[in-house]
């Protein structure tokens, strides 16, 4: 019998911990949420140390994501993928900026090779990144996978602005704490 | 209110059209199924012209996928992603080859930049490709996105064998028919 259904969820604590009605006006506030999600995901034992959030216009939160790979036995359930997909479900558009932008993704760590590609199709205008790929690999032991040599330039070419090193130290602290726990999957 | 659920489905025709118990022993038979899925997906109006299937060992079908981007308003719902995720759900492993391989993905067209990255994490040992990226772009008008310059070599480095041009003409026919319909999303 083939499986024809895919049902993925975010942890229940998301409703309690995330203020969906707040104004996330600055890039700093957007990144702070993404990093807080990464930390809470580890604290609650609900997945790996990665968080992401999608914002519409200057300040409105559309959706969030955390890594759910191990709890849900699904390799595609990275934080950015969960944020893209749940946000698209909410607005019922397969391009997040279909009805106008800018749409921003804030992610606690540089997207891996899969989430990088997904960022090209999701309909975002801006990509905010906390920790660098090197940080993810050296502090938490995760492989980021093969990327185009000028990965940021390729996004810029497609109209996606890339901002790096936002609250990088804080993002790295979450990765380092996770790395020390020895739980890397 | 944030969305914390993601529910994606394959079309109902999958149960009628796919023989889940058959032996897909040869690479040719594996690719024939992937291409048939791509054609049926267009014929039934259930998504874009892409199909994929996951096989365990020499011949056993584990799961299938077709493109569901437009019907389900989700940019991550490419054929390969649906095949990976539904197969992982079935065996309850986030690495398809966690309990031994080889695991093979057959896909009607070369994976785009997202599905390429997903192939690195899914736990496959072999990647069978029908149409080339150039075919997808020239015949059906889809962008394949930015890839590492030696994308196949990067997979081989990670132990994933890449075989190209399997039943390429047949795969191209589906793409060309779709391209002529002018429906490209």
C-alpha cells in the first residue's frame, strides 16, 4: 500500500511562545524570533537547532518553522521548509509574494543545499541569515551540502536580497549548546 | 493565528494507476514508472509534468511522487520531495537507506536546485534521471535554478550514483506536450 498523505506539524508550544500579532518591524526583531525558535526547539526536544520565520511587508508575521526531521521521520522537514510551506498554506499561494512584497525569510542559520533551492521558488524578496554555514558545521556538526560557488549572488540575480551575520553570536550559541549535547543526527 | 499543520496529498488516481506490488527490477522499468506518473499527472490535471518513484533493493516500490505545487499552493511539493517524504513516512525513517540499500530514486526530469539538495539528505544510493535540465527549460519553460557546477560529482562524492538520459526521449515528450499547452506555472 503506497502512502499518499504527508502530514507534518509544528510543535504545540509554537502557539504559546510566538506572538503572532506583534510587530516585527526591524530585521533584528525578525532574526531574534528565528533564533528564539531554534533555541526553544532544542529546549522542548522537538527537533534540531534551527528556526525560521516568514514576514510580509515591513512587520507582519505570516508563519514560522522549526526543524522536525527526527520527530517526524522526514528529511525535508527543515525549519525553512516548514516556514515556507505553512506560510503558503495560510495565504493559499505557492509564491509568498504573489500579492505583493516584500516578503522576508529570517533563518537562524544559513540555508542548507535543499533550503537554499527552496528559497528560489518560495517567493521571498529578502533572506536574513544568522549563523554561517561554517558555524553550523563546526559548532553543531551538521553538513550543509553542496551549494553553487556564488550562492548569494545567484539569489541576488533572481531579485532576492541576502543579509548575513544578523545576531550571529546568539545564533552560534544555540548551535554550540546543541553540539555539546552530542545529539547531532 | 499561525498555521502549524502541513497536509499534502498525492492524487487519488495513484492507487488505481500504480501497481505497488510489481517487480521494478530494471532501471528501465523504474524510469518507465516515473515518466508514466509525470504523464498521468498532466492528463488528470493534478499538477505539473513531473513524476518520481523510490525503490528499495533491486525491485521493490516504496513510494511515488508527482508535482502538486499549484493544486496544493505549496512550492516545496515537487515530485521528488513528495516521493521522498511519503516513502519516509511509510518506513518511518528520515534516511531511506537507514536499514540497508541500495535505495533508488527515479525521476522523470533532472532535479531542480531544491530537489537536488533534498537528494543529498533523503538517504538514496542511486539517482536515475530521465530528461535533462536543458530539456525541462527549453520544452516546458520551467527554471531549474542554480546548481553547483559539478552537481553530479558532488552527489557521487557523497556515495550517490547518478545515471542520466534514461528513456530521455519519452520524458521529453511529456514535457513538450505540457509546454505546448501553455499552462506553465
